[in-house]
C-alpha cells in the first residue's frame, strides 16, 4: 500500500522467508488434511432459516438438498419430501448463510491457513502476491481439492517499478517491460494483474492496456504517480487499503488540510477528512461508484500496524491458534523508527471507518479482505474481525455479509458456485446458531460448514482447529544455545547469514571427509526469523551424499530423512512419533540446498571445468507446502576469481545456477576456495540481490 511504503523493510522482512536457504516450518501437510471434496454425497438439511443475501431477508423453515456438490433444490420444509438416500441434518434453530471470501490474502502457510479458514466458513480467497509459479501451483492444488476445499484466485508476482519494493515482485521500468510482464503472467495462468506503488505513469498505462487486451483485470495499489481518477480511466478494478484515496479529493480538500507527498495520515487528508463537505463526498463517491472500482480497505491490517487491542474473540483466537512463541501483537511495541507513522495511522482510523461507511451509503463496490500474513492477521478469524469492524463503522450486518459473499463472488466471476444459497449453485454455505443479519458477530457462531457439498459438523471443524493449534506448536522453537553437535574430533566452524543489511542467523557445523566417508552436522539458527533446524548427512569417501536428515528444533519436532540409494531417493517425513509419509522417487542429477555448508561437496561431485554447464535438479525444503520442491536449474562454473576476504586474497571457484522456466527466475552465485571452503554466496530474484550469506 502506498501510504505504508515506509514500512517496506518490515514487510520485506516477512517475505524474506522465501529467500532463506530452506524454509523452516516443518509440518507435513498430510497430517492435517481432512479430506478432499466429496462428490456423489447427498445431504439434506431440513428446517433451516436461510439468509437470502440478494433479497436481504430470512427464508424460514427451508430444506436444502445437496447432491454431487451442488444445491439440487431449496424449498419450504413443509412442502419438501424427504429423500430416502440422503444424509439428513435437522437444522431446527440454525441459520444458513453463503460461505465467506477473504479478498486479500498472502497464503504463505496454505496447510494451516486453509484449515483455519474452512473452520471459520471462509471457502474462497484472493491471493494478492507471491512468486508466480508457486502461487499458480497453489491454485491448482486448491482446484484439485488439496487445500481442504479452499478455492483461490491468484495474482502471482506484483508489477512494480525498479527496483521493486518486495523481493518477489517484478520490476518494470519501461512500457515494453510492463507489457512483457503481463503476457508472462497470462501465460503462467494467473487470474488478475496486481500493480504496485513505484510504477511510472506510462508503464502503468501500458500494463493496464495490455492486461485488457489479454482479458485480465488490473488490481492492487494505485501507484504513487497515479491518481484515483486516472486509475478509474485506466480501468483498474480494485484498490487495496484505500491507497491514493486522497487524490480523489484533489481541489476540494479545505485549505490547510491538503496532504503532502507520500504523507501517511496525520496533518494530511485523513486527519481532515471530516472537513470535506457532504456534497463533495457524495459527488466524488458517485464517480467512484460509476467507475466500478472496488475498494478492499483491510482495516484489520491497520490494527496490527498500530498495535491496537482487538475485540475479545479475536484476542482469544490469537492466543489459542497463533505461534505460541510469539508475543501477542497488541502487547508488542512499534519499532522506534515507525512510532510517528503508527501514531499518525492510529489517529486516522475513525476517519477511515467513516469513509468506508459513506462509500457504502453511496453504493461504491466494497470487498472484505484482511491482508492475511501481515502482523495482526489470523486466517479465517480475521475475516470475522474485519466484518465486525465494518459493522462498528455503521454498516448494517446484512450489507457487511454481502461484501464478504455475493460481492466478491461477482467480482471474481464465480457466482455460479459461491455467494448465495440458491438452487443450481455450488453447495458452499455455513450454518450458524444465531441470525447473522441481525448482528454480524453471529456469523462466527458456526455449527457446521458445507464445502463443495461435503458436510463438516462441529466435531470435524474442531478437529481442523486442533490441527491448526498443532501446527503452531510445531513452530514453537526450543533454545538451541546448549545444543552440542554430536560429531567429535572435528573443528566446529560457523557461517553467518544476512538479508540485505539485517543479520538473520547462521550455521555452526562440523564436517569431515576421510576413508570412512563423509560426515556432516549443522545447526541452523535463523535469528528468530524461522525455527532452528538440525541437518546431518553421511556420504561416501568421495563426498557423494548417501543420507540426509533434517530435524526441526521445536516443541513437536518434524523430521525429513532422505536416503539416496542407486537410482532412487527414499523420502520419509515424520511428525513427533508418527511417520506421516514415505515415498520413493527416481534419482537424477540431484542437488540439495539444505545447508550452505554442505554445498561444496556436491559441487565437487560434478567435476565441472571453467565455463562448463550442466542441468541439475535443485531440491529445497518448502515450508509453505510442507515438502521438498524440485526445480531444474542450469549450473555453470564461471572463470575462477580472486576474492578478498578479511583482508586476505583467496583464489576461488565460482558457480552460478539459475532456475529454468517455467519456475520463477532465481539465481545463486557462490565462491568456494580450492581447499573446499565456502566464502560467499548470494541469491538474486529478478535483477536485485535480496540475500547474502557471509562467512566471517
């Protein structure tokens, strides 16, 4: 969001998880998967009060008959004959409302997030940014029913100026680069094109025109160089966080209340919003309505950034289901460099809430979203918190529910399956104990959820939440300061990690290579940016890997064991005392980027000469999907270089490997002495160096 750009280093810190050597939350997905969407199941729900979201009314004593994942009929229970081949649910006293959307998420932990979202009645989400290939693959998994029934629309990478704010974003400096980026995203299979703060006007317009020509809507932030009216003219279809809203009021803001360039809130537009005349608001919001430009404000994001204490339900959910090693965000302090920003934003929250209500009254299209994965957001729970904030702003509960159901369904063009409870539609709805259009808080009193025709009762939902809690425990790091490496008779060495200018932990390791074979052990500590990991390996006397083991140093440990035998690789994943999965896959030219201290042995095995290249299969641990990711890379040994390190010049072998399409372009470059000692490694996304590994 434009007004939050000064927080970029903090937000980027969050995203640095994608640049780590290995991602470090080890919770195998198959433990938590409740079941794929069950086609062929027939469910009849009798005597239920149905929320007619379009008519803004309650249809009393209805029977919903579900067959093969769709609503076969919706009729009065007094007229409907009972099916003899259907699971009968007596829903007397319950209310059914359409399943919810979260229109702004970053699904970085899909297993945990999908469980919590389904348990809260959120069955559809719009993922607003990440590495394109991973996000498209995530959508494909969702389509196959592998995320507990959650469905996704995705944007993939964000299109920004150069250099981009986020490491996974694509920088576009010219109109042609913008057009090429749009075509690449279209080919990759995204649903929307997300634009960001630093785009130049001509590049932004080129992106908008190209997106229109390939049939993709433009969404996201309004760039700093563009006004709301210019975004309307360009055909942008949604705006996140009310970015650049002050530009809609250019020329009508009272004297002394005009915002300054890149100003957050206080002393600028939002602090003086109430001074804008009602006539001007109505006129300008009418223009916004006629343009069709939807607004997704994400109020819960603001509460996290300002460390505002949430409502009691949200507080209880956070304490129970978040990472137990983290201090509650409302008890934490804003970093000193952001104190002014936080105070400014906090003072503006009443005006922002007022603007949302007045946009609702003017008929401006609105969407409920949370910006999930940012501070203060919790999957599923934050949707209910956002809805409560909107109701507190003065929007009637039935309209708040509309902005979380039928409005996003129409916006994402999936209203044939979502958004309302009608005959012929997909069976995706929530049963709650109290009337949600009387008070939006009642929407969270969930009794059961129907996901693609599959009926999940309270017991099943509780089981999902129990697994969410278990995931939290698996992320609860233990103290590593007293852990001693088990290899003896070898010198303990250290590596240090950094991300841009921020230290981010490191490794301490022991290794030896003799006639008895390779022995290796490393303790990786990410300085609080990920759970610590113990990596051990065994290999042949020539240094070829034969066994690798990764173990999280957490309250519930996760273990991944790899056995390389002949032409195959056996993978076993365990959680606690339970074996979760075992599989055997063919062995190719494998390369395991699991510990930086382990790569020199693997590079030596390839025996490349200067300027010689080969294709390798790079495997890294993917925390979000809880599996080893395999990506083809082109590996090249460059010409040897002399590197000065700690005032000493060392001759080094230089290796570069770059991911092959269709994967997102990521490059690594390493310098290794002829004695086999790694001196330096960098990782690049696009053209920007985003992480550095330094060895003191």
